[in-house]
C-alpha cells in the first residue's frame, strides 16, 4: 500500500472570508503576505530536485483579486513547464467560475474545497456572509471544469449535532470526490471560538474510517490537526484508513508563524516525521501522484 506525499506551500494569508473557527480570517489584525511568482515556482523546483516531491498543495486564504490569480496562474504554468510529472492541488476557497477556469488552464490538476458542514444553518453561523448553497455551486463548478475534486468536513464544530455527522458522511456522495477529508475542530486561540472545547478526536478518527469504507478509492489525508489534538494521532489517522500526508516544507520558515490557520501553535510536520508514521502504518511513500 502506498501513501501520497504532498508538499504544502502556503502562498498567502490574505483572506476575505470571516470563518469563525479560523485564526487568519479577514478580521484578524495579522500582517498579510503573498509569495511572488518566481518565489513560488522556485520553492517547488527546489523540493522537486532535492526531495523528489511530485505533488504540491498550494494553499491560501480566499482572495479573488485578479492580480493574485494572475500570479498563481503564472507560477503554476512555470511549475508545469519545468517539472515533469507533477500534480498541483489548489486550496484557495470559493472563487468565481472564470478564475477557476484560469487556474485549470494554467495547469492546476485538483482543487480542495471543504464543505465544512452539511448543515446549512450551522454553515451560515460559522461562515458569516457565506452559504452552503454557494459552496455546493463552487464544488459543482470545479467538477464541471474537470478538476479532481476534494472536499471535507470539520468534526466537532460548535453547534454540530451528532446526526449532522451522519448527514456529512452522506453529503460527500454528491460530489464523488477524489479526495475526502475529516479534520477535528481545534479552537483557534485568536478566533471567535477561542476557549471552546476541541472536537472529539476519536469521533474524527472513526469518521475517517467510515470515509474509507464509504469511499474506498478516495485519497484521504491524515492531517496535522490530528497530531495537534493528541500526539500520535496522525499515525492513528493512517491506521484508520488515510492514505495521504502533507509535509510542511514549502512555506518559508519566517512565514509559518503568520499562517496559524487552526492554531498559533499548530503542528507543521517535516519529512522525517511523515516518513516515520507512514512506515509505522505499513505505507510506502508513492513515487508520484495517486490521483
Ligand atoms: S478557513 Fe480559509 S477561507 Fe476561512 S477565514 Fe480561514 S483562511 Fe479564510
């Protein structure tokens, strides 16, 4: 059995959204940064040559500024031209169809857009100014444009009903996702949920195991938030059926502290840790993309 190994490059922490569970939402006073085209493509080239990485996850806050999308498209086109055999995954939030189409044309292969919760009222409560219906339209647009699609929920969001998790499990089916994720809620220290209790880790692990049963061919990540919730839990995520892991070796060290998306003390695993837990789970790092 193999696991897909990705390098994440956190391209920018600029975000227009106001997700209540997030430390870097639009209301955060944090200093904002955005990598440039050459810097971004250069990081990917270094990881390709020095680490043999073939899958890159480009993550940022939600930013529909044309200048930002143009920079990303240029960097992705540069990466695709210079680095044979790579797969580029984008995780950039809800954007207009025309911008998704530009990203696809530039060479983005897959797009992750989590639905967070399948409960429309809870969605509106935790993402003020947004709706679940809009998120679903974005996912359908991504599918229609030919992206490999990834989506997921958060287990333990404040206000989540136990039956809501069952609905979440079935909700994935609407999109036949190539990538499916479940993360555990971590109360962001600077978010409006600061001081709330975390999600139940064992429930999250059980949910991941159910994802594996319901969606046997999906790429399921074991995320660093699991390890933050309890040391050893990222390995447990792999044992629960996950087959994708992300190495935090793409974001410049100086910028990692200003991308504290779920926690200011988030866990950012390096390659040695990822290799160790993959081996402990009996998984071999795949030489290339698995989707
Ligand atoms: S979770 Fe993503 S979209 Fe929501 S506020 Fe944070 S960075 Fe922005």
